[in-house]
């Protein structure tokens, strides 16, 4: 997508020095900003969600399911 933006020249020059490319620099900055906002959202959930999961039981179920899939796969060869 093409767009026109008013950006701080000094900041853009510094970003370009680090990344060596203007478009790549902007993409990197945008993706980092999105990543940080998502992390902030996850941090905001801290202590608000309680998951009562038994990871050992879940792992055991997954291993059994995996064994069953492998058994079925071998049977179709």
C-alpha cells in the first residue's frame, strides 16, 4: 500500500543508518510497534485470567493422539 506520511527527518535518517534501507526501516518500525502493543495487551491480562489446566494430562492426551495418528498412517502404507 502506498501512502504519504510526515515523518521526523532526523529519526528517519537514524533508522536508515541502522537498517540501510528506507522501506525496510519503516516496515521494521511498524512491525516492532505492533509487537509492543500486543505485548502491552497481554501484560494487561496478567492476573485476570485463571486457567486450571493439568499440563501433564494434556501432554499425555497429545502423545496418545500422536501415537494413534502414526498407527493409522502406517496402516495406510
